[in-house]
C-alpha cells in the first residue's frame, strides 16, 4: 500500500550528505532516524546477504537525487568558490590538509597598518579565534589584525616543524586583484601566518588571465589557470615555520579541513 504523502519526509542537505556517504561506503547501517527517513522516502533499501547480514543500498531514486543535487550545487557555485574549492582539493591530493575561509589573528607592525584600514577586532583585543577567553599578549609595537585567506594548508605530518603552512589567495576578477595589490598589510598578514603565500589568478569571460605574474609582488608566488589546469608561473619564496601558535591549532581543529579524507579522490563532490 502506498504511503500517505505526509509520511514521506522532505529531504534536506543532511539527508543528501548521508545518501552520498552510503553510496560511497559498504552500506553498513547506523540505524538512526536519518536512515529511517531515507528508507521511507525510497532513497535507500535494505539488503540481506546469504549470511544474514543486513546492509543498505542506494536505490535508483536515490541515484537520481544525488545527480540532481550535484547539478544544482555545480550551477550555484560562483567562479571564485569553484576555484577556491579546486585549489583546496589540489592541496589535499598533494598530501596536505586544507581549510577554506579560515579566520586567524596575526600580529603586524603598527607602522604597516598606518594609512590602511585594518580589519576590526573584537571588543577584547586579546580574544583568540578559537573562542578561548584567555587573552593573547600583544607584541610591542604590533597590533592584532584578522586574516582570512581563501585557502590555508599544512602538510600531513607527525612532526610539527614539517607542517609548512601555506596560504593561497584566489582572484578571478582583475578589479579585485588590483585592489588587493594595494594592501601590503594583507600580504604581510598572510606571510605572517604561513611560510609561503601564493596568488592564484583565474581567467576572465574570454578565457584570458586576469593578471600577469610580474604584477604580483615578488614575496608571493603565482599560479595561473591555463587549459583547465593550475600551472606555476612563479615559485613562492619559502621561509621555515618551526611552530604554529597554540591558538592557530585550536582554530584548525575547530574548523575542520575543507576536504574530508573520503573526498580526496572525488573532485565531482
């Protein structure tokens, strides 16, 4: 007998994520209400093996839902978001952990901030970005500012001195690039939180690069999008970073990497 319409739940982003996870996995059930709703909606079905083990399998209706969600997400993604996600994925494929839109505090010389409007700080100047109420000391002659690079990544390693933090700043508009190049404090903040800083320059509507490598200051590396691939136009100077501050580790832990372990080889998601 068909179920009444009211008994079929409306699928949300959480349902879509679980459906995607089940499609990628061996289908072992967790037996929670999310699975119950997916079963009721006909997105998954129970399968019993000859040994009596029960697993879950995504139905044809579930496959159609995943395809629809993927197409919708792809269409809604802006050129900037798409390139940011691509860089994060490339970093992950290269053996790094990557974060998108991570906000961290960086101490900069006050003289560098003169003449440039710094990012407003919270009421408590010692408030750490990991929501820790313990004030952080302000170095003499410096002021705290907030930095939010498009992509921040570190190496997958068990040795802290080998993490090699790197910042990637993504630009898909020439106007945005030119405006950014007038902000030396912003670049200094990125270089203060990482051992290297890269500018990734996208293309305009006609497929032309929005900028040339020699327009970007020498302290930063440059990547270009060419023929659908990311290519190094100029290497980024590197400096050793022996240790990341504790509040940075806390911010990384709370945010979580932009690309999960199971996403590493699946660029379509």
